[in-house]
C-alpha cells in the first residue's frame, strides 16, 4: 500500500471548499478526508458538524467511480464544556480515521489574529492542559498538530522546552491511549514550525512512542501532500520506516 495523506478537508468542513475529486485525480492511492467537527465554534458562532448522512452518501457514490479509494474521517475539535455533546455525536457514527485536535477555548480560536499579541506562556499552558484532557476524554486515532495553539507565536525550541514537563505528560498519555503523533505539513512549512516538530518528534520517540502519521492539513489541492518528500526524509532519518494509517478504525502500518 502507498502511504496516503492522513489530514485533508473538503467542502464538508466549514472552512474549506475543495472537492473529493481534486484529491482523487491527483493521487492514485487511498484518500481519507478528516472533516472539521467543532462545537461552539467562536469563528462561526455556531456548532460546526459535518452532515454525516450526506458525507456517507457522497463517498458511497464516488467509491463506485473511484474503485473504493475514499475513506471516511473526522477531525474532532475538543472543548471541555462540550465534551458530552461531542461523545453523543460520535457514538453512532463510523469513521476510518479520527483525528483529535484543540482549535479554540470557547471564546476564541487560537489562530485569531489578536492571539499573536497575547502571552504565549499563558496560551500554551491553557492549550496543553486542554490537550491532555482531550486525550483522556475522547477516543481517537491521532493527536493532530500539537502546535496549533502556538502557531502564531513564532516560538523557538528553547521557548517550547520551558513546557517540556507538560509535553512529556501529554506524549506519555498519547502513547497510553495508542494515539499516533501527527507530523503536520501546514505547521512545519506554512507556519515555519519544522524545528518544533523535530524536537517534539524526538521527545515522543524517546518516551517509547512508535506511531507516527504525516498529514498535509490540506484545505485546498495546492496543499495536498505538501512537502511530503522532505518530511518523509526527516521521519526516516529518525529510524522510522513505517507510518500509521487507519481503516475501519484499525491500525495499518505502511512502509515508507
């Protein structure tokens, strides 16, 4: 099996317009889309949940045309105040892949422009606490973009290391819950956090982590498999020869 992008969005996500066909026609392997699920979203001032029935129907139709190459996925945006509603939404739905993320705190999204003017220590402390809680509360397959809450701060590795005890706790918890660590291409190359990922990946591996995914976080075809050759080389340089994929929620390792 050819390794395929583990983090993509289509028009079933509130912040994307891309079609399934664009990805399918630019890649001959599997395509899994991980549509945004964000309750109490301060960006849109509403609950943003993909229309599961319409999503299922569209994939079923396209799979007849594209040799069953499309898989179902979701990106679960965690917020503590909505955790019971999150669980309720997920309980009767089947996905091949579940990403676990924290995008907002109920008041603002961590990518809102004004966040860049806030104290990164306060934001990162809040964000990491939410991430650790999310791992305990929501069953998933992959811990997505560990740096989302600090993408606007242009942090150095040394600044991130101030929070190494919290990161160790989070990565140990992720390993306990068998969550893969995502290398997020949008973070590494569009938000220039490659050094932070190099550090965090080493830390995760040093704690016994073995499950790694690579995702573009693509919301449009221009970002599909973004810098994958370079990132695959980085991952292989650390002695990793297999990456995690998921079908029917079950782990499948793919050689790289």
